[in-house]
C-alpha cells in the first residue's frame, strides 16, 4: 500500500486535500496526517474521513519542528510522498507575532526536508539512490512574489519580493526546498497558489469571516479602500492541482496555481452579500434588523504593508499537466455559502472555541 504523509492536514486546505485524494483523486493507499493542532487545526474537518477510511487514515499529533518525531514517522510509515501544508498561514497574525511563522514555516520545513532526505538516502534501494517515485511536495503561496502594479501576472520566473513576515517565511521555506533539490537531488516540487476559498475555511480569513459576520448582522470589515486585488481559487481546484503535481509533475519544478479570477476585495464582499441574499434573504434574517447585507460593509484601518495586487499566470501547469480551474467564482461562492449554512454545528464549535473540546473528547488530547 502506498503511503502519503500530509502535514497540516487538519487545516483548511490540508483537510480538503485529504478528502479530495480519497475521493475524486482515486487514491487507494494510506494517508498519515501529521498536525500540531494549533488554533487553525480542527480534527472535526476530518470526522467523516476518519469514519469512512478507517485503516487507511492515521492521525499523528505533533510538530513538524520535532526531528525525533519526524524520524519515527518516516521509519514507521515509509511514505512515498510528502504533501507539506503545515504552516502558520494568516498574514495579519504574522504582523502581530512573527515568531511562530519563522519557527513553523522556516525551521519546520527545514526539519521535514532534512528528515525526508535522510529517509530517502538511506532507503533500501541497493545503490542508496532515492527511489524515483519519492516526492516531496511543498505547498506555497503567490505572496512570495510581492505586489503587482496595474498589469502583469506572476510567473514561475518572477523574482521573489516577499513583503510580510508570513510571505518572507514562506519564501525562505521555498528556497530551502529548492536548495535540497539542487544540492542533494531530493525530488521536490513546489506550487505557488493564490487565495483559496471554500468549505472548512477558518473564519479569520476574509471570505468565511464576511459570510459568518453577515449572517449575524455584524460589520464586514474591509481594509483600507478595499481596492486591493486577489486571484480567487476554489479550494477543491487547488487540491486537484496539487494531486496532479504530485503524480505527474517534474521533480525540481515549480508550478503556479491560480483561479483566473482577479477581484477587488470590496467586490468579493459585495459578492458574498449577493450570495447570502439568494440563500437567506435579509428580510428573513432577524439579526439584520431590517438592514441589507451590504449595509454591514465597514471600511477599517488598512493592513500594514498591504500588498495591492496579486494575479497568477498558470499557463505552465495548464500546458504540462492539463490542469486549469474548474469552478467559477459565483458558483464557488454559492457552494461555500451553502456549506456554512448546512454546517451550523461546525460553525458553532469554531466560533465558540468548542472545537478544541471536540478534539479532547474524541482524541483525549
Ligand atoms: P491553515 O492555517 O488553515 O492550516 C494550517 C495547518 O497546519 C493547521 O492544521 C495547523 O494545526 C497546522 N500546523 C501549524 N503549525 C504546525 C506545526 N508546527 N506542526 C504541524 N502542524 C502545524 O492553513 P491553510 O490555509 O490550509 O494553508 C495550508 C498551506 O497552504 C500553507 O502552507 C499556506 O501557506 C498555503 N497556502 C494557503 C493559501 C490560502 O489561501 N489559504 C493559498 C496558497 C498557499
Ligand atoms: O495569496 C495567497 C494567500 O491568501 C495565502 O498564502 C494565505 O495563507 C491566505 O491567508 C491568503 O492571504 P490573504 O492575506 O490574501 O487572505 P485574507 O483572507 O486574510 O485577506 C484577503 C484580502 O482581504 C486581503 O487583501 C486583506 C483583505 N481583508 C482581510 C480580512 C481578514 C479585509 O479587507 N478584511 C478582513 O477582515
């Protein structure tokens, strides 16, 4: 049975990825999910997976900075592939407290690379060369490229220019991953992706925050003038891209992944208001007290060092691997709104912090 080690699988994209791999990805092997369960890790994201794929899904609670733990995991499970999602992921948090970002994103990636290299070099291949099928896939961000002017898109060859502690820590980890390929030959791939949205998104990020605040009649905070542009991608499309890269991508290569969906933040928030109006008309929502959803939009102080525009040129992955986004923004947003409405238990547990108790109840941790 083939084994994939997923780091950060209890987070937003990691949990969607595990669901994708077992489902549409058609994977028949085992997934080992290593996650520290920070505030962003929520095992409730995977409750259905745990039930459905008993024996093929294993959760290990732990820190990617822990060499001893990592060695034990590689020895025990002998993964053929690593899908590395674990990270501190929120830009605002990196501005107020960069330490965890440096530790997890840089030192943690280093620990994982070093352990993977030892495992690969000492694997049972007679001439001690790595099995060609081994893959270390590093999940990264378009933010490493910095900010764009009015025109142009990020290509894989765009020089790095990270501008927040988050993006600087991700850029640093990308460089380490490439260095392990160049120096040791470790068969790595990297994806640099734009903004994701979809189910299981933690409500500190713009899309879920706006959906949940709007439903409760709370302000929808828009930073600065709201004219910053992001390129939005439905999370399942991102998972499909990563799965293609792990299976068919060329070792040592970087692939940009994006949604072909540049939107100003204010238009994203207005889009959320429209999607909500269709699902739960404001006149039926008592929390709104007669207001419309859009009346809740509130301009607030801008994020420090806020990047103005991101846009992704994904022609390389399209040409080489045949991947392109399948979900359009309006449809993806409607599905996302429906998911939050259909999962009030998940929402309540996240909003009240009870998901931490859910984890201790079910895992004794
Ligand atoms: P998330 O914050 O939702 O999840 C991160 C997960 O990593 C959590 O489960 C957390 O418990 C775990 N984790 C954190 N520190 C850890 C550590 N030291 N050891 C083990 N586990 C740890 O993040 P996300 O939005 O799912 O992002 C996943 C990855 O994708 C990140 O590497 C991020 O940089 C990248 N990315 C995210 C986006 C996006 O729009 N969210 C876009 C492009 C790239
Ligand atoms: O571009 C990829 C990145 O997208 C990932 O690498 C990050 O992990 C992920 O968090 C995301 O970063 P952003 O900073 O772009 O996401 P966020 O949802 O925090 O913000 C999206 C945009 O909306 C950004 O321009 C800031 C703005 N914003 C955000 C929040 C939380 C608001 O205007 N109001 C808000 O309340």
